[in-house]
C-alpha cells in the first residue's frame, strides 16, 4: 500500500503531526522503532509546558513556545491527558539575577504572555514557604503548566489512529530512497516471537525476535526521528545538519512531598541552561532535574554525579529536599541540532519535511510545530481536504482514584473490574489496566505510563505481577512474553530444564 | 482452600483488621478473645495468609507453634485459628481510606465500593520492599532489576524464573532465601553483595542459604552500575570504604541477566499517613503504646507495619496483643495507660513498644545498630543481662514482668547494650537451644 505521508518517529512531535494530518482525507502512517509511541525522548521529559516568556525573541524556539503553550488547553480537553497550569517561578539570588528577571519579564510582555508578576520575599514565603530564604525575588508566570508527556503521546496517537492513521511500531528505518512520486522506506520489523515454543529456551538474548524486512511506500515523509533525525535525513540527502544528544537526569520524590512546592521552580537562567528545577509533576509528586551533559545517543544511564548535581541544585531552591525521598530516577536525551535551534520545515528534497532538533521547549511547541509541518507539506504539494467526520475527541479513560464515592459506586456497579485494585500506591483498578491494554498498551511500561500503575513508592513491587497476568489474559500470550518495554526486555523466563 | 466470605458486608463491625497476613490473622484472633463480637479482616489478595503463601521454605513457627513449618503451613494454621473464632474475612478487597472516626472506605469485587464503620481498627498491612530508586543505583534501567520478593513470587507461585544468571544486592533475608531457591532451580547465582560490613539477614540464613550452597557473600561491596539497554547485561560492583564511598579503582564487571534487590523492607504505611498517625522516625511505623494502640483513639497497629520483624512468630505474638487491645477497647475494658518510657541508649535503635506499664507483662522488641559480642543489656540501673552477641539483622526480645519493676518508681528507663570485654562471663539464666540463642539472644525472662 502507498501512503500519502509517512511520519518517521512516534514521539510527541510525530504523534502531534499524525493527529494534525488525521483531520484530512489522506493516508498516513507513523513509523517508530520502539514497541509503543512516546518511549524515546518524549517519555523521559520534564513534562513542562513552558510559560512563553523564557524563549529568546527572534528564534523559532521562542515564538513557538508561546504559540504552542496556548494550544494545550484544547488538546488536553479533547484528548483527556493530564495537563494543569500550575505556574512557574524563576528565582533570583542577587541583583544581577534580578536584572535578568526583568529582562525576561519584558520579553514575555512584548510577546503577550499574560499575568507575569515579580514577587518579593514576603509574597514568595506566603505562596511557597519551603523555598530558600536566599531568594531575593521571583518572576511568577501563571501560564506555565505540567503535562504527562507520555500520556499526551498516547492520546495524540490514539486520536490519530481513530481518525485513520496507521501505526507501524517496532520498525527501524534502514534506508529511504527517492522514487517516482515519493519515497521507498525500508524498515526492519523486529517481530516478537517469544511465545513460540521452539524459541522459548533461547530466551536470553535478541534471539527472541525475528527481523522481517518491509518496504513502506509514501508520497511524503516527515522526519520527526528525534535523536536520529540527522541519519534519517542523510538517507535521502536532505540533511546537512547533525543531532547531538544532551542527557538530562531526573529524580522523582516520594509522594509524601506532594504540595511541598506548588509551582515549577527555575533558577535564574544562564545563556546556556535553564538549570536544575523543582517540578511538581501533573500528579503532584515532585521531580528534580534535569542535568545537561553531552552524551552518546544510547546513553540513558543515571550517574552518581548527576544525582549529586540534581539534588544540590534542587536544595539551592528548596533546602528541605533530600535524596532520601527519591523513589525513582531516569535519564532522557535531548535532540540538539548544531545551531541549538529547531530544524523545522521543508528540506532541500521536495516532499521531505523536517521536524528535527526538537529540544526544549519542543514539548510545549509540539502542537504549533505540527501545524507548521502540515503547512510545509501543503506547500510541497500535499492536497489537504478536511474530513467531515474527523472526531477530535477520544473517550475519557476512567480514573477511579479521581472519582468521588457516588461515582465510584456507580462505576463498580456497572463493571466490577473497577472494584479490584491492581496498584495500591497509585490506586489503579483492574478495569483501568484492562482498558489501557484494549487501547493499545502492550508492555509494562505502556501500562505504567497510561494508568500510573507501578509509578508509586513501591515501584511495581505489588502490581507488576497483576499487570503481567492481565497482559497475558488480554493479549493471549504467555507470561514469559510480557516485556517491560518491548524487544528483549523480558521479565521472566521458563524453568531451566526447558533448554538446559 | 475454601475461604468463607461474608454474604453481606455489614455496615458496622466491632473491630476491622486491615490485612490478613500473619499480623492481621492474629489480631483478629486476639480481638475475638478479648470479647469483640463482630470482627472483619480485609485483604487485597484472593486468599488470606499474606506473603507467607510464597515463602515455601521451612523455618517458621518454632516459637509460636513449637514446630518447624513452611510459610504456607504457618499461614494455614493461622487462618484456621482465626476462622474457628467466627471472624469474617473479606478477600480480594482493598481499604482505600480510613477516616479518623474509623470509617473505612472499602472496595471489593464482591461488594463494590462501600463504607464500613469500625469500633476499633487494627492496621496490619505489613511491609514493602525497598526498590532501586531508594538507593539510586546508577546506570541504565533495563528489565531484570527486581526485588527478591518479586522473584520469589515468580518462582514459587508462577513456576517461572527471574533469569538465568543472577547477582543479588543486599543480604536481607528474602535475598538469602532466594539465593538458595534459585540455585535449587538451576539458576546461576554469582554472589551476594552487601554494602555494610555485616550481613543484614539472620545468621542462620547466611549459613543455610549461602555457605551450604557455596554462594559467596561479599561484604562492604555494592553495585555501582547497571548495564543493559533492554535486559540486564552486566553489573559493576565495587568495594566501599568506611564511609560507604565506592572504591572505583577496584570495580569489576559481572555478566548477568538479573539483579535481585534485597535491600530492606519499609512498613507499608499508606493508611497510617492518611490517618495522620504519629510515626517513629527510626522504624517509620506508627508510634504505639504497650497495647499497640497508635496516636489515634481506637486505631491499633501490629506486625511489620509497626517495625520490621525477623521472625513471623513474633509478628503473631505482637499482633495477638494488638487484637486483644482492640477488643478491650471496644468492650470498654482497656487498661490503664503506660507509665514507663523506654529510651533507646547505646547501640539500641528502637524499642517497641516504646512505653510500658508496671502492671502487666510486656515483651519488648529491639534492634541494635552494630554487631557486638559479648555484651550486656542494661535496663536503667535495675537490670542487667549478659548476651553472647547482638546483631542488627536479629531482633532482640525482652520479657518484662511486673514483679521486676516493683521497686521502680521512675518514669523512664534507658536501654543500653554495652560491650563486655573484660567482665567475667555469666551463664544465661535459662538454657536455650542454639537456634534460639542465635535468633533472640535477649529472649529471656527478666
């Protein structure tokens, strides 16, 4: 089959583009090397929807930050992912930094960012009593928000799929060729064959999959391949830029500290970095980070130095924060272009559109980036005819923990699966996990990022088993075929005698 | 096994016990003994017995039942004892919330979401395992890093294996037990690595699970890096100095596909937090009185929710007491409040209960901070007892009888464990078996 548009990369940019495309009468596909969308850079993101005042004037990053910011309310309403405008505070510790705050404030005002206020120590202490008393002034921006970035990806992708877009997951693009009226995209499909008896004993190692070569044909290509966008562009000679990985480590704190800090707290930015932040995530738990260090494109390690840096930075803002409260850590890789700017729009190859160099504030900008990409496709000759039956919304997932007593009673009377608890730390029911599987979750991480199951303080100690059982039951695979996040990330294997 | 279920969940019970592990079962039994009429035990699993059901190894019950049992056998006895006393059991259910007026919000497949009012509540939710995040092991985050308890469930409940070549971090009892269990299943266990200069689990487990199977125990050594993009491929271990800083010059890589964590248990105190109970910063469990009542009226707690026990036998005994306390509370026969405070002194991390009365017999549980041998346990200046040794992994129990405090009129007793280097050795007053002596060297009548 031939597609009109193939989007390479199912991160938040690719998913947003796919969803934007699904408004029109055309055939589109999203290709991603992971087993679910959003598992790369987008998953390991700080989840901040930036307020709109930080990005420098005259840059794409700066302009799209504010434009994207304003699009999240409608998206979150239609797609039911977690999004909350919690506001942010940029903190000054001395007179120089106070001057910087004023510069950022003026910049935001010129751009039209509303509600910016300077808070003195007294106001700050009243609003955020746990912040350092060394902060002499803070710039408050009510438009900043937090989002669960992986949820946004899942929901954007689900909306796109409901409106006719295909997902081609577990597929690594190996080559792209220009052909008449379009592109041939060669992919290697890593097909999981773990449930086949004959390969069960070879469990440990990549023998658990078989590689299947496929060719996907498409008239247009959108390169939203994140860290690998440079390699993808080079395949058709549409590149001329390089992407480097800048790693950020983040540390999640116990929910005992929910409410300890209510807004996203930034140190005063330097020309190179936004610094270490304290972030109340959408669910309220605090996160500290991210660090920023050049790294390899496959380096997702957390380090002792990164941990020390993140906590030292966080303590400077909120001295009561301690390593002892850490329940989980992760690292993500920013896709940074040579110019540090977004590489966005048409390339020198007609029909090959770029959405690369997507580092912060790319999450914020994603909805705006998607519309720009679609504009670029139209400029390259893609005909856009709006569908009359485009459905902008997806059904709201059930969130048992957020319902009141009467609603919970009514829900479980309708379906008792919502009465059985699967995850006790985050109060997630069997019904919610089942729904997530039915809506596309295939892995333990897929369930975690859709339902919060396993995200709490016990980190899956109790619920992993229940989730494995439910995946087995709903997908009809043995427990040994259940993975953490696809590929070779198996959790359990057969007894030794099978292959001894 | 047939588990009786209440046909109708009553809107009100005299005592509601949260958790049907050994603690909850004993508490329910105790509550009935003390005169509570309607007692309900709620458990999240479909069967009662708690974590014991996956502990298929022997070594349970020597103190409480006077014979050696496996975990499921111990559980079965506890279940029978409880059900004989006409206790209602609601399995496959979960307590979402407890209000200070002891109204519980319960969800279950059989009864949906409902409120249940309790004359007294006993919290017996047990503990959870510390995970990787708690110790922040650097490196990648592949599949195959799991707690020892989860691996135990895979092996003993599902008949699966956690991996083929395993490294164990931490020498907690579950890790030691799993080292042996996995070797018996044909899994290669490369070794057990322990940050501290001493093992964390019971000495008998070090001997029976590691030494007897030739599994090396590397003390003062820790895992400093996890490698593997999708599944664990190797770990890097390094010895640590006296301040627990890894000596990276001596680090080495160990190929493996699994890293089991046995790095401690944490009281599972979600409900205690919700109730706003006073918590002990050392145990992280609720502060209790000598009847195991918490800082809220009519709310009791027992078992690993209060402090981490070494043997289930002590959990049962402590929980029986908590149940009796709850029963006495609802029948209006609660005794007089505690009048003596036990203050942890040298080498004593905590005492549970932290307060006692001069009127009743008490069993006081303690943990030490450092191994010490030989040593002396001192209770203020009124009692002294020589001990062969003390060990952080092994709980100390001390029985305090009223006659022993007859001449005591103070409000506070300091508990110290001090080295006994040059003193002449005195034999313990009562003969104990060698196993007992290892397990609770202080378990003597005062």
